[in-house]
C-alpha cells in the first residue's frame, strides 16, 4: 500500500496500527449514523450489485473530496490522501483500492473536470444565446482552472504534460462549438477561432494566487467583450 505523508510511523516498540486505521467500527454500534461506511468484512458479505453501487458512490465521494481540497489549498500545500479519505467518509484502504497513487487520483479529478466542462458547452448553448452561453462557460472555466493549478502543481512535469495533451483537443472543440454558434447569429467575430481563445485564456496559469479573486473573471470578461461583434 502506498504511504501517505500524513500517516505517522509507530514508535519503536509500539504495536503496528490496523491496516485501515480510520475505517469505522461495526456500523451497527450504538450511535453510528445510518449511512456510515461499512467495515471491510461486512462489505464482502453484501450482494454484488450492492457492492458495485457502494464502490461507485465511494469513488465519486473521493474525487469530489480531492477536488474540494485542491480548490481550497494554499499555494504549495500538498494533497494529503488521509485527509481526502476522511472528508470522503471512507477508509484509506477504500481510497487505495480506487486510486493506488496520488497521481491516479489527481488525473481522475482532472479528467472529470474536463469532461464536465466540455459537456457544459452544449448544455449552455441549448439554454442561452451564444454570447451568454460563452460568458457562463467562462464562469465554469474559472473554477476548472483553479483546480487544474492544484493538479499540475502536485504532478511531475511528465505526468501533467500527458494530462494537458489529452484535454487540450476536447476543450478546443468545446470552444469552437460556442464560437461557431455566435458566428452563425452574428454575435461573435468571424476572425477569431478556438486556438486564439485557448492562447488567450492560458494567462490564467500565470496569475498569482492573491490575484485570483479579482483578476481571473475580470480578464475573461475583457476577452468576452473582445470576441463580440461591434454594431
């Protein structure tokens, strides 16, 4: 099992801790919440479909907890897997069954964020005018970029290069759909393409953490205004 930096080794002469120290005791104990995670032995006794449903739910909780931790982390703060497991309401053993390494967990956070961001482009275009859809998509992009900063800061360059290479194409396609809708109704300039926008939004990675609350969305508004056609 990988070792988490937040997990202290036992002092010499002390007994080894249990394999999953924060795994809860029997959920039937007095006072335990009804939805408390089940101990490993009980989980093995569950029907296969129940085990699969629990596994899907636990995986989603772990990814959501990791995303929240990255979004709220201070610059340079390391993602602690034991803290993620605790926030997700699962034991460390459960976390490691889904994600054997920190890098696997970070990659899944990034993959899901990109997928949701790409899907959001079509959802917004179905509900709003192209310019408003693009503005709302930029709102979503701001949240994505902040988490992405935490992911990339925690990975080795080789790993994050592979991640960004895979996501770049799908994000470009989503932006192109938003721009194409605006070109079609005359609200977005015809001389701008998705590559132009990708280059311009790359500045988000250059912002200092202290600048993020005031500059990130403001600069995207400047970009949006520059993409509009003029009367």
